C-alpha cells in the first residue's frame, strides 16, 4: 500500500548519543555538488599553503641561521672589515634589542593599563571615552614610519636635547630614549585592547562585592580587578613586545645609522641610552643585500636569532592562555 | 580578603584623585595624537602649498626631484619644492591593491576553513600558524624576499627577451611588483584571517541551524548565511589590511626595487616584473636628507598622505564595525 508519504531512505541506523563536537561531520562532503567540493578543496589547499609557508620560513631560516651563526657572533660587536669573516658579530644589536624591548614595554605597560582601566572602570564623560577609544584605534593604524618621523620632530627639539647627543646646539635626536618612546606607542594599542578585554570579562558582581565591604573603586581595581585580569595584561605585553622587537622603521630613523653603541657623555647606563645604537632588525636591514653592509650570511644569522625571540614570545602567549584556562573563568 | 583594606588606599588613593589622574593620562594620549597629526601636516605644508594638486600628479622623475629638493636645502636660499609624486602613489596603489585582492580571496577561504570545515587537528595547527605568520617581523619577510623570492623571479621567471625589450628604460632584476605583492600578501593575510574568523564565529548558531534544517548543505549554509552575516567583519578586516599595507615601509624598501617608476599595465604582463617604489619606503630611503628643510617638508608631506590614508581606512573600518551591531555580531 504505497502512499504519497515518502519513506525514509535506507541508510545506516541513526547514531546513538549526541555528536562528539560541532565538528563531527553531519554530512559527507561527497554528497555535495561538484562546485561545492571544489570550494572545499580550495579551502584545504590554502590552509595547507599557509602551513607550508610558515614551515618554509622557519626551516629555511633555521638551516641558514644554524649554518652561519657562530656563538662568537653573539658576543662580539660589529667591526669594520672587508669580508664577512672579519667584520665581527652583532652583540651590540642583540643588547640593543633587549634594551629597546625593556624600555619600550616599561613605558607602554603603565600607560596602557591606565588607559584601559579608565576606559572600563571610569569612562566618563562619555564623549572623552569615545574620543579615547578612537585615539587608541588611530594609533594602532598609524604606519610606524610616520611615528618615526614625528619622533624626529619631538626629540630634535632643544628642550629634549638631554635625551640624545647634542653638538653646538644641534640636537642629534637619535637615541635609545627616542626610539623606545616611539616604540611604546606601537605596543600601546595592543596592551590597551588586551587589558580591556580582561577587565570586561570580570562580571559585575565581583566589583559589587568589593564595594559592599567598603572598598573604593581604585582599591578594587588595584587589589581585585587587575590581579584577576593579569593573564590578559601579560598577553598584551607579550604581543606588544613582539611588535617592539620586530619594528624596523622607527629604529632606522630614531636609533640607527651605526652598527655599534655610540655612547655620549654621562654616567654609565645613561651615556649608552643617550647615544645611538642598533637592534637586530636594523642589523638585518643593513646587512641584507639592499642595505649598506651587504653581509647576507650575518643577516641570516641575526634574522634567525630574531625569529627565535618571536617564537619564544608566541610560546609565552600560549602558555599564559593555557594557564588562564586551567584556573578557569568567572561564574556569573 | 577581610584584612585587605589598607588605609593607604584611603586618603592617598582617593577615588576622585585616581579618576582625575587616569583621566589626565588619557587626555595626554589623545593630545599626543592630535599633536602628531598637527605637526605632520604643519611640517608638510610648504610642500603642498608650493605644488598644489600637482603634488599628486605625474611629471618628471621623482628621484631627480627629490635630489634637487635636497640639494637646494643645503645651499640655504632658494628652496626648491617641485615634487610630482604620481610614480610613488601609483606604485602604492598597485602593490596594495594586488596584495589586498589576493589576500582577501585566500583569507576568506582560510577563515571559513578554520571556523567551519577544518577537522580539529587541522584547526589546532592552523591557528598557531596564522598567529605566527602575523608576528614575523617585516624585516625578516624582507630578507627572505631579497635573498629567495627576488633571485627566483630574476633568474627563472623573467625571460631574456623580456629583459632586452625594456633594457633602455629599466632593468628587470627580480626586484619587482610581483615580489612585493606576494610577500605583502603573506604579511597581511593573517591579519585578515583573524578578523574574518572572529566575525564568522560571532554568527548566531540559530541562523545556521535554520538553514541546515531546511536541507541546505554545510558549504552553502556557510557561504550564504555565515559569510553574508559576517560581511561587516570582512569589510573591517579588509580596510585594516589596506591601512597596514599602505604603511609597510621596510619590507617594501627591500624588495620593491626602490626605483621611482610607474609600471604600466597597458604594457602587458611584463609590468608585474618591473620595479617601482611606494610612498612609505621613499621616506626610509631618503631619511638621511631630513636635515635639508625642503626635503624635510617633502618627506613630511609623504607622511601626511600616509597618515591621511591610514586614518581614512581606520575610519571606514570603524563605520563597518558599527554597522555590524545590527547583525548582533561583534568583532
């Protein structure tokens, strides 16, 4: 007795229990039209291409870097020489990168946290909050070469002459102070965004509980909210560090032109910080075939060291995330 | 937590005082940005004022003009400001346009793959890969471009007859539009992927389930529902990538050839092998002439153009993201 009611197609018996995850295939792509399957194939191809590019970059730099990197390069400064074997290493660049990273992040972190706290916890007048938000976004969108040019204006002014080399009233304007100050602007938006995310994730009842036992807003922020948002703050700091270490334009304009430290008069740490210097990115830029040094072997070695730093920062972000997830999230 | 109340947070860190201090900090950051915009445009003014709209036009060789400007500044009087930046602007447009077009296509597929179709293990590989590609410093991309991509193009892709055909005009050595576009694509695609996948994840599951319940397959559902709903995120990611691409200086200074030349697509496919130089690398390459007042004004004028375009695209991205609220998606 055939009716118009369609009989269910014969197939495998229905699966028992819920699907394991959203990714548990609900249908086989074999049943799709050809055009859809071609699209899926493009997805796979491009996904694998991304992986291949990343693997190629790491492997290629590792092979070249390990081939040319000698431990002595890490401890000898660059010297003038005719061949790549004579011209020393890049210890000054390595130390310069560390100096710039430490100084840049120590300027950016307090400012970034302050701005984020104000935006999330205070945020009044609303108009100022709007303006501040778009300011941070605008800073994130400004090309670093423009920041660098702005830096030349600030740090070449006579009022700030004590931060860099000055001769006969002309302020040189190139120093670790100048470069770090402008680099902190590169890191600032990342720190603000990450800290805001962390503060916003804390549910309101936590704040209310704190107010209820008589704490002021700022005490709550310092004692409860910021410690709770520490993983996100740390993530922002790591991302910011990565940008500071990787930036080249600001270094070339506000620090470099030399491959060695050029200390200026003054007490010990200050004389180096006031002087010009170099970082790994600047060294790679100058040592590449288009730069002034043209020592590709050393460029590979320095680039490998730089890549290791970036990979370490990425790993640090991963560890922070995993730890934060283990601690768990707020129940609301 | 009961003994946490410490008196020094009372009078010293009173709320009003803290709020005022933080507010002042925020105002200082805002003021800094304003000062930067005003400074850059003020410094750029002589160059714009002298050239007018011809600044953006074509005419003569930019190299020659920059040299004249620089030399006139050393002599003291009679500053020369004549500058026609079309070659640089055209190069910026070609490289940015090419890279963003390719990256848009790739990123869309990859983010759909990450969000919807990749098996768990593939997703766990792809997400760190995208993050890694986004964090590689541009100078490393530039180095790999100069030492790997450029020689490959110069030795294997450009044929001898092609080199001979333009020998009198420009030399095709591999420093080319093609190299710049390819590397810039790899640099901006991860940025787009992360914003696109945030947008795709924010699509309401109910809408997708509704489509699936109607018997539409997952591929069609993704493209017809998820991607369309996430359109504002796609616009936002694209404009941010454009802003990033316009501002990229160091990598392009290394691989684009650093020759002020406007490749002409009407010449046939050979134009992708021709060298050029966008706006941002011009600043890096001429940074030593900052001491000459007219050269200083010209470089700040280039910076002002970059700043204006970056601001324009940031604004466009912001508008797009506001439009997204209507869809209940946030990114």
